[in-house]
């Protein structure tokens, strides 16, 4: 269906295939950066090509370069050729190029905001006509407070007639609770919460969106979704790559800030939340925040028991020799920054009391794989004796998020024959093939949602702070000299032995991915 | 015939010829349709298919057991290579009526591509014709195939039963479908040509159908066909929904027209439309200047029907007049103060290589002194479509890719919904009324 907001247009009745936002100017602040070139511009081109950007839509790039509009178009064309993953269609490109405008300015300089305002007024008069503006912060996080305040002080955060102003903020959203709170305060000073879209691109993935549909649109699963039937939950966010060219960022962030505080805890919240009263941004985010607030805090030495941090050493990745973390360019030889985290967490709620949630993430693991696995309890009675009893495995419902998106249900089945042997079989549902064709890129989906004003898949201020509250306590312990240091693990392995031992102690094991 | 399948290129699905022909003197329709990479609708994986066993000729009464045998064979093969069996997916019964071998072959190809999004038990009813010698509908061809994941595992698998009938049995084809329908699944009847709505086969299949999908672009007589369909829509006892792939081809055009009026400043213009001109051309790409524009005529009428029903126009004033090759009529506006709307339908003969179908939709609306013109149309004869608004002190343009949408994707979109499309039904009824106005006999172009 088409978006809300066009209720007065009788031609929209029964239009079932498209979600089309109203015309707006999308202002990419930091348009020459990696994020804009690799993700944002290709996603916008695809949205344009698919007809999701209506006539009058404008993309305004902002950067320090002393470029004119033509130079900007050259840069965008190069970015698309490199990162689009498909050939440019000339006529389509010409149409898209028409939406591209550029405003040169250093956003550290207050005068730049005045120039930006002038450029926006001009382009709105020429093309957009709605006054709608979406600011996308595609800049280093350290610049966020200054840029947000700059936009606010120059009146760019407010409504213009019936036009709206929104802001998309990329992760990392703060580096601890204090900085996240300060950033939220800065945002709140100039923008209302419903104008703010904190992006976590994991939430734009089809399978992540399908978690709630799968749970709540199928009556057979929800009755099992609690501590009576679920033994434990594993959430894995594994990367095979190292830190690439991001040593300075990673030395500051580490795995817990890079992956756990945002992606992993967002996945956990979606798996564990109560059903919202309706599927809308407010109620969905209310329920997610309740989960994060119900996370049992880990304090002091409890962290040593429940959290394993690791750091990769030299090893092989797909057979190729790769350096250890401390040997990476830009990393201190004495660095204690973690590249791996595994943890056992509990949610103190009626539904999940006593059910451990195991989270793990790491770099230089054997493969790239993100999944959520719900492991159910074993049958109460080993009914099939002998070998069959030993062969019976627990049912597992695995939701694969990357690289292939899909859902697998593992269940036991009798092997045909005169004896009773039970083998596990996987019932496998993959998005790419089961619904045909290309699932939209996460950025495409989230850009479209932000233009439509749908914040369901974005994190809210209280959600961000609840996640940081939980993570901060772990970081506090790690700052204590009494805390065990990161455990080494060889690049290409599944992490330090201590992570295995944590599971052994619980009589469980990590899933082999 | 090896009896076992193997990973193959899309172009080589089921290359094995059946052992005997299904109808006297003719080559049989193969089981699972081939999917050429060039025709493929989706660029994504899976790239390969795996034919389970071989397409086999069987007695119709053995269809279930033979299909079961194919699946068991496939499971054994999977186990031998360490896989965990195959997943047999059937979301719907898809019954397709094919008048002749060529249609059956095309239908089979569409079903194979469709299986990625809507795996089905497909039943192709192959009407060989009353004139064929003898009587028969006791045999069938069964086949099954899977798409392969990039890792080579068999994933979405579908199955197909092709039932040829000839002689008097062709009139009883509906009875052959009933025993092979999977219970408790929705049944979709896809009729690629112009159905004989009064025929026994159509009427009886309608009794077990949840959704009828036709394609008015394939009607041999589109004006009559629209009228017949509109009459069917009005039948209160009908227990199935009706959709038209030709309507799906209009989605992008409708979107481009509609979005112009998303701007509240232009919305009022919809109450003051003065003229609508729809130009349309021949479908086929050839140098034959006598081609019929019939398939696109249905689309042009549906566009007019869509706008008329959304905007409250009525076809109660006059019949068609012709000005050169253009047909003109007047429609009553939404209320007495707004005057009438001039509707112009313009069939065109396009040059070879041009993309057929709709050529342009033009509207003039707003202030009579300074009217606004909306043009949505093809850029030259390309697949690209431009929307342009001029007048009233503004100019807006935008471009979209309006390449022809493959049949399997159109069908998949109908199957995504499986429900009634009231806007289509109302547009159809109006389109049929327009087609029936006096003087409109040439709307489908020179035949």
C-alpha cells in the first residue's frame, strides 16, 4: 500500500505495490565519505529506479570540497559504478542526476549552515515544494554534537510551513552511557524525539523484521516462546574480516561497543520482547526498551564469570596468513582492546526467568555469519530407548541474518528401517529463493522508512541508554586492573577457549556455524 | 533417460524427451519449463535447477503415486550426497489452461520461474482440440524440480502435472484436474488466452477456484473479452476473485499519474480534468505495419476506466467519434459544475523495435485560463517513461524504467495477494462500458 499522508488522493486507492514518501530533500552531511559512497548513494539510486522517490525528490550532498554540482555528479556516478553492483542505465542515471545538488561547506564553520539553508530554500522553490528535509549524519561521530547544534541554531531543525525536518544519526551512538546521554540531550535541544531516526542497519534486514512476524503471526510458535519450552538462546554476530583500515576507530570501540551494544542487543530485544498492542513505532519500541531494562546487570566480578573477551592473534583466514590484532597497522603493540566477546545474560522477566541468552561476536572468526538460535528443551522423557535416546537432539529454530537470510527449524525424524534411529533434519526457509529475487538492501528500507516517517525500525533515546547502562557496567569492570585481560584466540578459530569453557560449565555448546 | 537428475544450467532443465508422445502425431509438452537466463526476471540466486528424476508419462490415476516416487527418489539421492532430504513446497494449486502445445510450453516456463516465489502444484490442462482424432485424457506427464542454493543444496521444489486431452475429452478437461488438486490449498486458475466464459470447462473449474487470473493482452477480441469479464464480475454468485495480468502492467503508469497528485496543491485539479488522451500501440516487435493494437487497447481502456471510476466520471453522454485515427467521446464530470471530460483514445502503429503497449497518458486539468498538463509517456520508443507536469507556474519531470514486466512476475504479484481487487473490478466495468459505446469498434486497431 502507499504511504499514509496521501489519503486525499483518490488515485491512491487500491495501489498495492509501492510505498512512496512525499517529495523531500535528503541532505547527506559528509557525502564524500565511505558510508555515503558505498551505501547511501547506491541505495538512493535503487529507490529512485524502483519509483520509490517521487517527482521533486532531491539529494543534497554536503562536504568541504570546493565542488560545483557537475563535479558532485561525477563523484556520484563514480560511486555508483563502483558500488551499485549493476550497470548504470543511462536514461535512469540522467533522471537521478537531475535530483543531485551540492552545497560546499565546512560544518565546523557556522557560516556553512547559512549557505546550506540558502541552498535548501532555493532547491525547495525549484523542485521539492514541500519544505520536507531529511538530514543524514554520514560524518565521524565526534562531529555529531556540533553539527546537530549547528542545524538547530540556524533553524534547520524546525518545521517549514507544512514541511517536516528529520535527522538520521548513524552508529556509534555514543561510546558509553554518559556520551550517549549527552548526545541525546543535544538532539533533544533541537529536535523532537519523533524527528530523530537512530539507525541500526541490522534492523533493516528482512530476517530481522521477520522475527516479529514469525513470532506473532504464527500461533504455533508464541506459546512455546518462554522459559517453559526454551532452553536457551544464542545470538551470534561473527565476522571473518579483521579491522581493515579502521584501527583508530576499533582501538576506541572494541567488539562490545561495535557490535554488542547495538546490533546484538537489538536482536535480543526483538527475540525477547512482549507482543506490542499494535504494530506501530511507539508500542514496538516500548516493548523493546522493557527488555533492555530487564537485563540483569552484571557488576564487578560477576562480569568475569559471565563475559569472555578475546583478542585475535596471527593465524589463517581461508588459508591465508593474517596478522594478529596487535600487529595490525595503527594498533598499539600493547593493546588490550577486545576483538571478541561472548557473554551469558539473563532477562529478569516473567517470560524469560532462568533462560540464558548467549551472545557472541568477534573478528577474524572462521566465517561471516549472523544468526539467532532458539534452542528448545529436550523431550521430558527419553521414550525411544537405546541408541535413539542418545541420537535425539533438541529442536532448534535458527534465524539466519547474514550472509543468507532465512529460517531453519531442526527436528528429529525416524530413519526409515526396522530399527528406531532418530536423525535431525532441517526444514529450511531462505528469503532469497522462497520469495523470489532480491530482498531490498537494509539501507534502502531504512532510508525509505525515514522519508516516510516510520520509526519502527529505529532505536529510541531510552533504548539506546538502556543498552549502554548494561554495557557500561561491563566496561567498568574491564577498566579494573583485577579483571582478567582479553584471552588470545587464533585468527580463523571460533574464539578463545574460555568461551567454550563457559558453555561447558552450563552443559551447553556453541552452535557450529 | 538417466532416471536421475543433476545440476544443470537453467536453459537445460528437463532436456530429456519423453518416451512417447502424449497426443497422436505430436511432440509432447515437456514437464518442467525451461528458464533461459535472458528471460529470467530476477538477477538473484538461485541460478541452477535440479530436475528430480525424469519427466514421465503415466496414467492419470497414478499421478499422486508417481509424484511421490519422484520425491522419494530425490530424497534418496540427497541422502547419498550427505544432504538432509528435499523440501517439497506447495503454496497453491495452480491450474493453467493451455490451448495447444505452444501455449503449454510457455506456461510451463512461467511456472518454473514462478516457483521461486510461489511454489505450487501446477496442473497444466492441455487442450489439444476437438478436431484431434480419437478421445483421450487418461494419460499425464509428471515432473518435479528444485532450485539449488549457491551451496548446491536442493531448496524450493515444485511439481507439475500436464494433462493433455483431445477429441471430446477436451470438453471435459475440468474433470481431469479435480483428482490431482492438493486438498486444503487455495486454487488459482490461470487462463492465458481468452476464456470461453460460457464453456463447460471454464464454468466447472470456476467451482473449485479461489482466484481467476486472465490476461486481456492475450485476448483475440479484447473489446468483447472485456465485456464478458465485466459481466462475470457482476455475477453475484461468483465465489472466486478475478484479476488480469494486463492490469498489473498498468501499475507503474498508475503510480506515475497518481504521485503527481500527492502534492496537495495539485489535488484540486483532479476535480477539474478537461481532457484525457491515451495513446497506445502494437505489442509485437516487427516491421509489419498492419499489426493489431488490440492487446494494448484493453490496457488503454482500463487506464481510462481507472481514472473515470476514481474521479467520478460517467459514460452517459455520447458514443465515439473519430478524428483521423483518434477516437473521441465526452464523459460527464463528477458534478454539474465541472463540465464534461473529453476522452481521446489513440491507437498507433509503432515502428519495428518499439516497446508496445501504452505510449502515453496525457491529462489537462485545473484553471481553464492557465491549465496544467500532465504527460506520462515513453521517451521516444524506449522502455523509459517520463512524467512531466507543465503549466500553472511549475514544471516537474521524472523518469522511470517501464520495461515490459515478464509474465511470471505479473502472475507472482497477483498470487502475492490472492484477493479481490475492487479498483480493478470497477475499472474493468467502466472500460467495458467504454468499449461498448457506439462507434468504438475500431478501438482495437486495424485487424
